[in-house]
C-alpha cells in the first residue's frame, strides 16, 4: 500500500495492482468484472488470451480495415495498370491485348499486399493510440516490470464503481503483491 | 486389432459406412454399365478419353491420399493424426486403380496420338520414340503401380502393427520411409502424368506439369477425406474427438493447396503465354478457344476464386456442415480440372461434353468410394499407439 | 547516355588538328549514284565543242522545264538569290540596300541573251563579288533557278500586244496589290502574272520565262532528276 | 519507473508525425518542381552567349533572310545545319567588312577554322530526331523554336522534355500547319484549328507515332 | 497464444531437446537477451569481426564509386553475357532474404512455436540481404542516380514504366517485400523495445528505446490488437515471400532463352530461395549461438528443424534440375537440348557439376540425424549450400547467355576484380549490419520467447541483472 493521505484530494488515473503470475491476473480480472468494474486494463509482458473474456477484448476492426485496404489495393493496382495501358500510355507489346490480365497479376498482387500490410501495422498503432510516450501508468515505479515479468491490473478512476479506498481494498483482497495509486 | 481399442468404429458408424458402401457400389455399377453401353455405342477414342478423365481423377485421389499420409508423417501436426486412418484407407484403393489402368494400357493405340499408326512422321514423336513407345509405356505403368503399392503396403502394415504393439520404433520407421517416399511419389507421379496426360499432345511439354498435378491430387484427396471425416464425425468414436480447431486446420490446408494449385497454374499460364512459342502455346490455344475458354474461366473463378474466398472465412472452416459442402464442391471442380486437362487435346475445334465424360468419373468414383468405405471400416479410426495422438486430440482444447 | 562518346555533325574533337569531328571527303570520293557523268547537267558547259561562238556555256536546259520546275526555281530564288538580286531580279535586294555592291539587273539585253549555262555557271562558281552557291543549291535546283530567271526576264519584258484584252484587264496596277507577306518591299513595280493568267494547259512545258504560281505543296517534292538522255532534247 | 517522457511529449509526437508527413510530401513536390520542371533542368528560355553575337532578330526580321538561306539542309536532312563561315561571308565580304564584332568570322574564313558556336537545342543522344520529316509534315519552325525572328540571341523555347515531344505526337492536330506556312513566323492558327488540323493530318498522312522506337532507335 | 497452463509437452525426439531450456523463466529470459544489448561491454571479438566487415563495406563503397564514375564497363559483362555478377548476386541475396519472413510468417501461421527463438534474427537477415540485393539492379542500371525512374510517378517523359515487364514487377515485388518485412520486423520489435526501455540504465538508452517502443505499455487491449495485426501481417507476408522469388524467376522465365524459359522456374526458385535462406540462417546462427551462450534459447530442436527444411527445399531444387534435364530432352527442341548438354559438358561444366555436388549431393547427408545435430558438420553443409546456390544462379545466368542462338554470337564471361570487389563488399555490408544489429537490438524476440517459458512465471527470488561477460 503506497497511497498516502496527502495526495488523496488530487484526481488520479486509477489504482493498480501487481501480480506475480498470469493466473492470478486472470483470476483477478474475472473477479473485478464480477464485482461490476469494467473500466480497467491489464498489463503483461506477453499476450494472455484468457483475458479476452474478463476485459471484453473483442476488437476485430483491424481485420475489416485490412480487408478493405486489400480490396482497395487490388482495385487500384489492376485499375491503374488498365488505365495506363489503354488510356495514358497504350503500347503494342508483341501483339498482345492492351489489357493483358495475366501480366497485370504480379503488380496487382503486390499492391494488394502492400496496402493491406501497411494498414494492419498502422491500423494497429492507431487503434492502440500509439505512439503515446507519456502515459499515467508509467508513474507507478514498479510498472517497469510490466515489460519483463510483472502482471498488472489497473482499475481506472473513470469507472462508475471506482472509489479510491474501496477499490484499493478490493484489489488487495485479490492477492495482489502490491497495490498503488496511479497519478494522473 | 485390439478389441478394447477406444477408437474402433462404433457399430453405428460401421453401419453407416456399410450403407454408403452399397450406395456407392450401386452408383459404380450403374456407371460402369453405362460405360459398357457407351463403349459399343460411341467411337472408341471418345470412350477412352472419358475413361481417362475418370481414371486420372480417382487415381489421383488415391495417390493424393498416399502423399498426404507421408507428408503428415513428416510434418506431424494434429490435422494429420485425425485423418491418418482415412488417408490409409484411401491409399489402399491403389490396387483397385491398378486394375482399372488395364483399359488404358489396352487402348494406348486408340488414345495416344503418338501411338497412332503412322505417328512417326511427326518429328517430335519420332525424336522421342525412345521414351514414347507402347512396351515402355506399359512397363512404366506397371513399375509406377508396383512402387506405389509397395509404399502403400509398408506404410499401412506398420501403422497397423503400431496399433497392436505400440512399438516406438515403428513410428521412426514410418517417418523414415515417408521422407524418401514423398520423393519417390513426386518423381514417379511426374513421369506417370507425363505418360498418361501430357503425352496426349506429344509435341507439348511443361516442366511444372508434374508438380501441378501432384498438388491437384493432394487437394482432391484432402477434399475427399475431409468430406468423409465429417460424415463420420457425429458418430462415436469420432464424435467429441474432432474439435473445431482440427477442422480449422484442415480447412487451412485446403486453402493452402487451393492457392498452391492456382499459383502453379498461373505460373504455367503466364510463362507459356508470354513466351508464345509455337510448341508450347498450342496447349493454351486449344484450351482458350472454341468454347473451352469458358471451362478455363470456370476453373479460374470456381477452382480458385470462389473456394479461396469461402476458405478465408474462419467460421466456414470451423463449421463441419459448411466445410463438408466446400469439400464436396472441391471434388466436383477437381473433376472439371482433369476434364480440362484431357479433353481439349482432341476436341480442338469447339467445346464438347460427351455423356461418357460424366458417366466415367461417376462410375469409377462409385467403385472407388465403395472400396474406400470398405477399407475404411477395417481399422480403428485413430492410430491408438501413435506417439503424438494425445497431443493431437488435445489440440484446441484450451479454448 | 545523354552524351555518348560518338562523333556527330559539327561536333568538336581534340583528336584532329582542325578540331572537327566531321572529316573532309577524301579527294575523288564519289557518293553512290553521284558519279556526275552527265557533264552538261553538272557543269552547264557544252562538251561537244561550240567554242567558236566565244563561249562554251550550254545553250539549252539539260532538264525538262515544267511548271513544277519553275515553281521550285521561284522558291529557291527567293531563298538564295533575292537578298541581293531582289525579288524581281533587278539587283535591288535588301542587302544591296544595306551596302552590298549592286549586282547587275537581269533585265538587260546582255543577260536576256545570255545562255542558261551562264547562269548555272555563275551559281556554281560565283561571279565577281558573288560567292559560289554550290554548297547551298543542288545542281537540279540551280537549273530550276535559271528557269525561273528566264521567267522573270520574260515577265518584265512582255510585249503588251501579245496579251489578250482579258489578260490586259487583269494586269495589276503597280502598288495596288502587293504580294502577300512582302509589303515591306517598297520597290515592287509589278507583280508577276500567274500561270493561269497565261492560259497554259496543265502540266505542259512552259515557254521560257513563264512565271510561277504561288507556292504549292508539291514544290517540296521535286520530281526525280532527269535522265541524261532527256537532258539533251 | 519514472516517466521518461513528459506529458506534453504526446502532443509533440502527434504534431510531429503530421507535420513530418506534410513536409515529406511538400518537399517531395518541391524537389520535383525544382529538379525536373525548372529551367535549371531543361535550359528552357536560357539565352546562350555565342562567340559571335549573331542576331536572328536582325537577319530575319530586318533583312528578310529566309531560314533556309543558312539552314540549307533542314528540308532534306535530319540535321538543320549551322552554316559554314562561307555563308556569312557571302554578304560580309562586302558589308561590315571592318566591324570588330565580325573579326572572328573573318578569321575563321581566313584560317579555315570553325567558329565554336554554342549549341542551343541539344537533344540527348538516345533520341533520334529528323528535321526534314517534321518540315514535310507541316510542323512550323516556330512550333518548336519559337519566334526566332524576335530573338537577338537564340534561346530554347520548349522544354525539350519527352512529354513536350509527346504533346504534339499524340495530338498533331493542335500544331500542324499547311505547308505554305511552315516557315512563317507569328502564324495565327485559324479558330477551327482542330478541324483544319485533322484535315491536314489526313492530307499529309500524318501518323500519331508514339512507339518507343520512333525516337529511341 | 494461450498461456502455457502446463509445461509444453516435450516432443517425441527427446534427444534433440525442447524448444527452450527448462532452467529459463520470465526474468532470466528478459535479462539474458536485454543484457546482451544493454549491459554487455563491446568485446574484442565483436570489434574485430565488425572491423573486418566494415573494411568490406568500405571496399564496396569504393568499388561503387568507381563504378558510378566509369560505368558498368568495368565489369566483365558484355555481349552475349550482358547479365553477369550483378544479377547472379541479386538473385542470391534475394534468395537469402527469404528465410526470415518465411520463418516468421509461415511458422506463425502454422503455430510452430520453435520459430520464436530465431525469427528476429532471421528477419533482420532478410532486411539486410534485401538491402544488399537491391543494390545490384541499381548498380546494373548504369545510371544509378536515375534509379527512381523505375517508380511509376507522373514524370516529364509522360510515360510509365513497362508494367508488363517482369523487370518492373521486380521493382514492385522487391520494394513491397522490403517495406512489409521492415514493418513486420518493427512491429515485432515494439514490445521488446519497451523491455529495453524499462531495463535501460542510461538516460540516452531510455530515450532511444523509448522512442522505438512508441510508448508500448503491454496493455491487454493493445496485445489483443497486436496479436491480430501480427497474424494478419504473417498471412499477408507468406504469399508475398512466394511472390518475390516467383517474380525473380519471371525475370528469366518470361524470356525465351533456353535454360530460362521453363515453367518449373517459379516453384523451383522459391524453394531454392528458402533453401539458401535457411542455409544462411544456420551459417550465422551456429556461431552466434555459441559466442553468446544462447544454447538454452536456440536449442538443438531449432537447428534440427532448420536442417530438415533445408533438406526438403534442397530436394525440391533437385526435382527442378531433374525436370529441366528430362524435358530438355523430351521437348526435342534443338536449343533446349543443346542448352542442357552444354551445361553438362560445355566450358562451364565444372561449375555445373560443382553446383550439383553442393546443392544435390551434400544435403543428402541431412537425411541422417547425426549430421543434422552435429553443429560443425551442419555448419559446413550450410556453407556448401550457400556456395551451391550462388553457383546455381551463376550457371543459370551465364551458361544460358554465353551460347547465343547463332554461333557467331557465342562468347565467354570473365568477372573482373571489380565484380569480385562489389560481391565481397556486399558480404561486408551484410555482416556490418548484422554486427550492428546484434549490438543494438535483442537478437531473439523476447516477448515471444516468454510465451514458451515453462509456467510463464518470474524467478522465485529476484535476480540481480549481471553484466554479461565479454567474449
């Protein structure tokens, strides 16, 4: 417990609990959900699939974006090549038709992959709100372990059920190794 | 066979298989009768061509089973464990196909232009007489089937023995044979399809042809096996053992083979089309003119595009019903592909679908399925003593 | 790529003393089809010996004179001769007005009676202050220019009685109708009549001195050179 | 762990990314403009200093000398030649004989050495260009070279970029003239040039030559 | 990836070993790999290796400078062999560049967890190999400063690149491949950069890795999207890898030169590329594993599996040779027949037989498990395969060109010192980049390795990060 009386009045980002292993984290998240919290996030050094349920991780938008980008890339690729070869710069190559579909496939394919690939990476970053060098959770001194071997659960102050004292006690009751307030 | 083997087919499942077996047998016999009628009613060349379509497709399916079986021994993976026994049953139909090759060998001089009387005046035929002559052709066919039967025999025997003894060395032996076995399969099948299909146009050649047909065979086999597996999936002992993850993996493999087939087909098309050399381009001129271009278009759209899109969806792959429909669909379109490989060599002027082209694949297919179902119920559906079985069954159970 | 190490017309090189990439022809070089066997055509001199008359200038045209030839001559004359000789051949060209020594007018008896070969010789070899134009004007064009000079001489020396009343009526009044594009030339006394004013049949050889029609597209495509045999007629 | 980055770094990052992207596109466009379209790259409109300050404006406009008086081979050769010194001397042996500006010309004639004229229109060596066919097909001198009759010192009027060539090769009807007007300076195209052009294309059998080997042979 | 709720089941082949040593846990994995970057002092071994490689880079730069001054005439290329070392080396490097993305992508799709220990390294290798490969076509163009003309952009020539030419497909394929590989690699790097940031001891390290990490904080929401994006990238990269060498094979096969124009080229080139790529990974990985004491992370199982992949792809390549040989006879085409006969008996026959020895005969030893698990022999085999794959490209390019259709156009190809300088120089550049990479970035993807840690927990007692010993 590291929260002190002096900072009690300033608004905080949330309250964070550290766990030593992934199983405790998953259990804690499940219990927090059962207790009615929903504005919370877990932090771990590697992805944990079992957090999907308690944290409601069901964001599939990125697949949709990638699909759309792929379709756009393919359409653009084939359309561009057709336009170039018929309108902008028609050239007779060995008597073959101007729209030589087989010869357009490689570039169309590459355009598709390029558009979809860049979208999946950039889309992931954008949806995650990255780059974001500053974030309140970094204010927790122990949080450096989150990228190494620590497992954290943070209940955010925007949660309607959030109460500074209650929530902290609740997290402690889940067997957290350390519970700390996250300054804003 | 061990009586208390938990994976022995339940009586209900065996019953089902029996029923399917007799249905298939009836279809097969009707088809065969139709073919006999066709033999007397139509020109012999047409009969032989239609027969070749049926023979090539079902031989390919049987051989695809053998190849997939060896691949799964090499690569491991849960998907392989689930279908290993079905693949074994599929491979055990090779002797049946060995019987069915006899009409081809008997009809060489009717079917293959290089064997026509007076074909020697063609320079291409003359120059490759060393290879394309009837005795050598027959000898090769016998050799190929001999090698395949040997592979099939050993793999099946050791697998059964493993059920009985659980000897870990058998797993090693199976793996050790599978490696060279795949190499042998690739080489022999390349020459086999060169003999049986490519030499229908003795002037034409393509180096990727063997690989392309091998991939097609694996796809036919996988589609057949997946369809049959799902047929049995709701009865013990498979019910409850097959997870969505297994189906997903099989669907992914089907997708991969579909894409590989498209990739190789496209490679062959673009290279021959861009090279535009007279001895090569004739192949596509025959197949992209006079109505055949529609068959080509159908293959592009429905052998690649449509199944590709369907198999992209995770939901469709994980659902047994939809996956079975897709598998059956792939079997049909595979037959169209074989038809497209064989027939345009002869009906050069315009597209033509003879009723024998339908009767032959159905007739031979009936016989093949009947024999396949018979073989399938001979053994437990899962290899009980295979080292990775436990892991394979647990595949996808953490969800 | 942009500038390849190769020799181009008028290019410079350090290799030869004269720094020119274009090399002079080796003496005696004959281009294919350019043996110049038809001496009369190429020199304008008589080879059969009529020196008794005091001159060996050719007294006939070694090519067939057609309307096209005269038109060609007109054009070439305007390009190469008119700066000094003036458009009318009166020796009052623009350069003369700027200080060049005035050349003689064509409309003198000496030049009216001069043989065609004389004009050809002057173009080929120069005369007095005039440099030769052999580099600029091809032999065939030289003959065409000579034919046009003849036409010019004729146009400035027509006996009015030879004209029909219609033609007389069509004769332009001096200064009333300047030739298009030549407004700046102030000393134009009279415009040459056009061939259709002379009632000539289409394609027929013109009498010496027939004036040309305005420039027509075919001028740029001169007919093939006349054979040596025809030239003698 | 203490925060490594300050609270404001988030805003800096976002602004930085957006500004960076805009700059990248902007700098790219600017470089393209400067690198490819400027007269620095094309020499368009840059008058060249010649060893002898020959004025086309004087000789053509004031003297009325025909283009072909000097550029004799333009009609029947790929190369519209620079005249030999002798052509200058046709007149200048008589007039301006003492002019110091012309000393180089006279010296050249005396010593049979070339005047090192500076080339103004220099196509790359991988481009084949033929003057005679253009003249024969009704392309005016002015179309490519501009109002030479108004240039005291000749400069390059067009960019001579490939798109400049293609503009006409693709749409000859925009530029083609009757044969009689090829040498005309200040030619006024008729209002219905599109129609006239198409008619001339038919009459002169002009092809829209756009294949690579038309010029790159 | 699920939490490994029970220890990963050891595979049947116990002697070969597990994916990751049983003594490792979350803390040690992170410390070990981050420590190599953050705390390890630059050793003499590294400095010497880097110095040597850097000399090679300098040689490359000098040779390239001279090339740009004088033009490609300094090379041995001429008619009829107009494609010499530049194309041979281009294809060779591109081929080597195939292993990385293949390992990352296909094995990720197939859930093959053994990829985790080697994918970062292999991907870095991909990037550097593609960088080396990309240099060659640009140099071969002669006017390298106009290389941007290859890109389709509205230009003053008002024309477009010839989109129906495989050489232009190359531009698209290679640049797409480089871009997507870089993106894939960087995306994989983000969580590891965060680890480095959080372990860093110096302010500048914190800032540098902090910027690289983009503020990654390991949020479960982020991980979920991250996993999805990685899977999608892998799904896209897999066909991309195949397409790149397919397009490279089109460079040859679309032409009608005997020995180039054959339909097996696409799959056979792809297999060859993977073959040489895995050989290069092994060539580099075996010593690195030893010097950096990564035996418990890059286990014998990895090595064994890579050897198996090499064997498989080597067999496909062998199949390709056989098909070419058989169909050159079966085609009854005079030129095809002569081409193969000339390969086997012509002036370049020694190269051909060398290639057969390196590519077909040597890898057959990989059937034997003892060879696959003997590091020294395996290392030698992988080097031989690298040489063999270079020879393969040499034979394809040179022998097909040096005998033109007309005997009057026959010739020979002799590489010059500049050819060699540039080729060896790219090896130097490649190694320079590899050395820098090993110092700056964790060689092994830490966050993926964590998934494999038995139990997925930290050390029972806090481990004090120890400075890693110098070599």
